[in-house]
């Protein structure tokens, strides 16, 4: 795995702490984030990977359903162009290379079952 510039795990944010001066934060593009989760059958708040300007390279350690949403970045799976806004079954050992943004600033990689992060 070689994460790109500012690749972070995000969800819809954490509410209830504004009285302490802490904003909810969360995904920068809530529509694209929620859409990614819906396309792979997740709960809308399951964690996803938000990438800014450049995506990175990711090798999968199991078979999984994934989708890219948000701003269009160049992306290939084992050298073959990878679609946006379409859920794709990726096999164990395959490598997803997400290059620079072609428009906009952020894209999201969402996986079936989400990324496991503490709530």
C-alpha cells in the first residue's frame, strides 16, 4: 500500500462535541461518500477512504466489492482502466492504482463491509 497525499479514513463525522469546540468533521463530500456506501451495500456511515489530489496504490488481501466515487481520478486495476460510480468485485492480490485528480479534489474508495475503525 502506498497512500496518496492526505488519504484518510472518514465517516459522516462525530456529532455531540461542538460544546467543547470540536467540529463534527467527516467526509468532505457527503453526497459522494454516502453514494459509495450505498453502491456496495453498506450502512451510509461505514468508514471509507477519502483521497485528496492523488489516490495511491492499494493491494487487496481478500476478495471484496469496491467502488470509487467523488471527483474523477485516473484509476487502474492491474493496469486496466477502473470505472467510477460502479461497484466492482476485486480479487485477492489485485492492485488498484489511483493516480491524480482529473477534476475536483477528492475521491472516495468504499469497500463492502467498510474499513474497521473505532466509533
